[in-house]
């Protein structure tokens, strides 16, 4: 007898609590195999194809393309045979993908095989590792399934709120939703969510805030509809602050709130560095990128000034100096600005750095960076010269302590060996966390970087 299993959005790691449905890869009625990707979602870190841990026939999909789902929300249901259902319930050895919350690996020793009870008419679908919805899924016009558990009308939703126990749990999964409500004084117990089983979503809190702004209240009580007329200055298009753009906004805002940053800069004659790179590439072998040479200079400078390869632990009131240099670099993509991380950059030579920069840049442009490739950086190199600008005061990539910015390299008048000459000049800027060091350390770091740019032979001391 067939068993209907529900597959919920798994924890995708790195503290991510929600994802946006970008593209469904299966339709209702399709036959899926174990570990077959069924949906492509976008998190704040990367695009991810989510594989299904069950084999069978897709009976329902939850969430339209473009919708945001919290971790734990239903994705789809699959009708599997009795044998497959038993295996799914007690043995995931056939599954080759691992995501937090479900996946593979050999089953523990002496693990019992649990065979689910057959589905009878009127009973709820069985689930593995998740609680089934309290109400069946109603098919939408596009063939997808939508839960009918949440009240559909304002009156019904208000009645559901009135019946909710005052001392019971609030149906919220996402900590982001709780924080948004807390920071804006919204009482979550006064809300009825529009998500599955009445789950309160971020959109529900934002609706209250918009309605409260129109009616002068943000306590979660009924207010004017969110569609009330907006002031004339609000006319125009609105772009949702979510996905990569939303993650960047959150991180930069946190950096500005928490880090007392300062910036120093210096102009440097990069003529000899450019000549050295030309000579390296003329000698044959892999072409060396300018970014790789700048990265090699950065790692040498951080070895001399380790204060800048650190982070601040606010709870412990400690500066944590890090042994390894995991070098982030800013990369502009169609999805926005991302900062891939080169692991153990301090152990790599120019050729290795060139290859890794090229690989990560290609993966970034394809939108396939993994969360591991986007996190864990200890220092960031930002080459904004590619945009044709000379200088900048970049915002530190929280929780790092510093970022080196590199402007465009252009011919400028320069005094060289006592005479005015045209040289290749670049502006270097260092933004640093003033809690980890004073201006003397930051200036020393930046001066060493400039010296290496002007006289690459200085690097020979550290090779």
C-alpha cells in the first residue's frame, strides 16, 4: 500500500533560517528517485538544489516560485510504495546527499526498522522527521498545493488568534521574524500567520508594521489594511530586500553599528610591480594575476601585523588573533556583491592564488558558491579599481577587523629618482577596526604594502 511522506525544507547550514523558491524541478505527478533535486532555492549565501530523500510520485508541492519559506516548512509530499516507505523510515543508506536535518550515512548499530502504518481515508499523511500539517493541502490553479490550515479571511484569522492559548508557544520558526517583531514592538501572540499551520512569517510582521504606520500602531492589533494609500513620495517601484542583497544589507548595517572603523590611505608607484608581473608571465607557465600578487603582499603584511587578522569577541571582551589567513575578495555578480574566501591564503604562492581566485570567481558568477566558500574570512581584499575609481572607504566585512582597498592603476605625474616622470600610480586604502589596534599599527601595515608595491623585491625577505 502506498504511503504519503512529507518532505520539509531542511536546515541548509550556516545559521540560515529561510530560503526563496527560485525554480521547481518537478511537477505534481512526476516520479522522483532518492536524492533527485526537486527544487532550486536561493538563500542569503548561495543558490542550492535541494534533493529529495524519498523515491516515489510527487503528490503535492508547497510554495510558488518567488515565495520565501522558513526552514521546516513543507516542500512537497511523495507517495511511496510500502517497501520504500519502510526504508525511508528506518534506513537512509541509499541517500547520497547530506543536508542538516536529513541525509545519509550508515545507520547506527542496532537501529530498529520502523514501518509506517498504512494511510487510511481521513488520516493525515505520514512524515519522516517532521510534523504533518493539521489540514490537507488544497491544489492551486497552477497545480501546486497550498495548505488550508491557516485562516483565509481577516475575520477567521482574528478568531484563530482569540482561541490561541495565551501561555502556549507562538508559531514562529525563524529567529529573524522574532527579532523583527521584538525590535518593532509587535506582539506575536496577537498575530495569526499566513504560513502552513498558521506559521507566522516575516511578511505577516511586515504587514502589521505597514498597517501600523498608516494607523499609528505597531502592537499587532487590527489596524488599517496594508493597502492604504501611500504618500506621493512613495510612488515608484519597490525592490524586496532579500536574498544576497538582503544579506549584504544586514551584514553592512551590523558592521556600521558594532565596529568603530577608521580609514587611512596612501598613493603608491606600482610601475615596478607591473613590470615584475610582465616578467613573470613572459617566463612561461601559468599567467599570474595582479590580484594574486596583491594577495601575496597582504599575507606577508599580515604576518608582520597580526593584529589586523583578528576579530573582537564582545561577550568575552577579548580580541581573538587568528593563526590562519582566510582571504576574502569582493566579486561583483549578477546576483549582487559576494565575498568568496580563499582558504589558507598565507600558505599559497602566486600561482596557487591565481588559480583559486579564477575558480571562485567563475563559481560566483554561476551563482553556485557554497556557504562554506562564502564564510569564515579573516581579512578582505577589495579591488574596486576594476570599476574605474581611484579611492574608497570600504565598510569592514563583519566580523573581520580590516579590509584593504585597491584603486585603479593609472599613469600620473610622479617624482621618481628626483625627477618628474609619468608612473603607474595606485591608491591603497585600509579600513580597520580601531578596537584591535591604533593608527600606528594600521599605518605600518599600509606602508609595508605600499613598499612591496613600489619595490616587489621587498617580498623576498618573507619568501
